[in-house]
């Protein structure tokens, strides 16, 4: 059972959430408003995520939404003339491993330039938030670390030639069998293998340098694969759990990439929001970086089989397709999250899938965010 440390909130806080009209932001802002905080959201409402005009239906009505672009300096200046946030949660980012290879300038503009615009605007306005929270990504680790016999090593990225030839695992330094190791900020060096991962690591570095120089503190939460009710249904780069759920509900054959043994850590949206709230309520004395996930890996083939069984859909098909830039295995070491935040995930994958499928039943023809 999850136990969170008691939050210390002497007064209602002014909190700014960038990218706050998206999947995670809607849930987080609703929880914050419910606790009495004043929440302002900046979000450009990109049509890749928000397919219908108007306000996202999952955004709390008491949240002040500013439909502006984080890469625009004038928008930042106007926003900071209106509010002086005590805390900022930086969620605004372009996502998608494969998309980042073909649209690198877009990812760099939003993720890197947008973060720099924020720090420039804060400096120009003379505002230093007491605490900033960055939603980073497991993508910063790239292939992470693997164990070959008694040797632990950080493999290089799998090349296109390797993937095309069906060499799915990283190249081993010896003849022993390979096993992936859980990634943790204090044990795994970051070595991104995608443009997306590189931009998320750049965000960490930019905010780390700025907060250190300005006297703010920074919490970095490296999120694994987040899923659950509210995830965009029309975004082609949406989470794989939601994608598989939609395919299974329509009776389609789920297409499983590589040999099916890609490993991912699937963490439910409520657990992620709990972690963000715990981080906000417990500011650190100095920079902290924490991994947020379920704490164990599930293969994509296992996920697809679970979803197909639940929906009485056809058996999944392992196709051998692949995406350049994808990593073979990723799952989190969450010990630091429990130690620093008193946080543990409360949702098992089975239960999270049930909640997602129940929500999907009512979403025909709708756009949730």
C-alpha cells in the first residue's frame, strides 16, 4: 500500500504548468486545484494531441488556460506580467522517438529552445520560483546498462543495419548471456540514442544550471511509459498501452515489433501524478533526480497477449518491424523515489489496463484532451 509523506502547504501556491492541457497536465492540475492551489496552464494546444477545437474536456474549469507557445518570448513576457509563479512544473515537450528523427528541429525548438525561453523570461522579469519540477524521460538513458556474465556495461545504440538484420539485443562484450539492468539516476549514466532523449537531457542541464545560479531548486522526474484514462486517442505517437487497447477493442491483430521481447516499464497516470505532487510538496535542498515507473519490466509481447486475452481479440502477430532509435529494454529502479518522496506505485498493470479499457468504452467519437 502506498504511503506518502504528509505535505507541508502553509498557503495556497501559485503554480504554473507548461504543457498543462495534455494527458499528465490535466490530471495534475485538477488535483492541485482540488487542494486549493492557484493553477495557470500554458499550452499551445497542438492539433497532433488536441484534435477538436475548444477547451480540453478533462481540464478543470478553475484552471486558467493560456493558449500560448513556450517557444515565443513575447508570450512568456506577457504570462509573467500576469502571474508570479512560486512553483513551475515543466511538462511542455514534443514526444515520440521515431518522430524526433524526422522532425528534429521541431523537437529541439520546443524542448530545448522553449526551456531556454522560459529561463530567459524569468530572469528578465526578476522572478525566481522557489521550486521547479521537470518531467523528464527514461529516454535520457538510451540503452541503459546491461549485464553480461559478471560485467556491467553501457552498450552503444543499435544501428539500422543491426535492426534490419534482426540483431535485436545490444552487442555483448563477451559470450555470456545478456540481461538488462534497471535504470536509476544515481547508477546509470545518461546516453540518449534518440533526438527526443537528447532534448530531454538538454532540458535537465539547462534547468539545472539556471536553478543553481539563481537560487531555485530543481526536481527532475524521469518518467517511464505513462498510460491510463485521458491519453490522446488520435495521436499516432500515443502510448503503446493505449494503442494496443484500441486495436484489441476493434478486434484487430496487434502488431508486435522486433521479436516481441522489447522491455518497457508501464506506469499508471495516477501514480505519476502522485509522484509529481509528492515532489512539489517536498522541495529538495539541492538538485534531485528521481526515476518514476512501476519498477519492473514487461515485454511488448506479454502486454499484447494480455490485452488480446482481455478483449477476446485475435492473437498478436510478431512482425519483425522496428523503429530506428528505439531501445531494447527500459525499466526503472524506483528505490530513490521511495527514499526521497515516500512514493511507491499503487497500480498494477492488470488494474491499470482494466481502468483504461473501462474509460475507452465511453470514448467513441470523443477526443479526451
